[in-house]
């Protein structure tokens, strides 16, 4: 029993000592981002996609960070009876965050993000370009593993996006999203300078 109590005290003490590591403060700069690769095959149909989204932020106060992000996504669908379908999307945007407990190892934040997106889809000689913008609001969390590295999760809770093909008399597509399921979670790694 003594060993169990001493072990519990030691774990508690180490957790408390490590809780002082990490956290954000006014003037901090951070880099974060996410990437992903997906490959599926159904019969003779193959789909491959790759996404890379870096971002940088600056704390203008102890609780408020502003930043910018870029994004690039490419996908290719291969089918035996038709030519390959290729899509490349580039987006650029800005974000603002409010951190509720920025100086702690574990912090909760809310984010408002705006972005512009441009997409180009090609199949054989055919080409379609689409441009649009979007706004997204959602909660997130940061957990510091050390003084400089943190894991980050962001949920895309509420969003609006509009996109319009670059074709005469084309109608725009407007999308409103709301969701907090696991498909809406973006995970990333943060490096604080």
C-alpha cells in the first residue's frame, strides 16, 4: 500500500512540475499545419489525394493570436475506361484565435478563419476552374509536449463557403456546414519560437 501511495504522489508531482512547461504569451510566434494522404481502390478505380496546409501565427496579446495559412490539395482518379480526373486546389487565408488559458500546458481556444480557394479540374482536354471563399468558426485545443512543441486539434463546427465555376452564366454553390463529429477534426503539430 505504501508503494502505491508513493507512486501516486510521484506521478502527481511530476505532472505538476511538467504542467509549467509550454504555453503561449504575448509576442510568441508559432508554426503549425497538417498534411494527409489518402489512397483507395474499388475494382479498377483508384483514387489518390494529398493535402498540405501550413500556418503561422503571432500572439498580439496574451490571449489573442492572428495568423495566415496556405493550403494545397491534389487528387487523381484513375479509371480504365476514361481519362484520369485530376484536381488541384490552392487556398490562402487568415485566422484569429482567442485562447482561454494560453499560459497553461493544455489550452482551449476558439478560432475564426477566412479563406480564398481556387481549384482546377482536368480530364483529358477538358478543364474547369472554380473560385470561392469561405468562413469557419470552431473550437480547438493545444497540448504542449515540451516548451516548444504542442499537439493541436481543431473542430470545424460552423462554416459557410461559396464557389463559382469560371464559366459563362454559371451559378454559384453555397454551402453551410455544422458538425462536431470525428470527420470534422483537424489534427496538427505546433512549433513555438
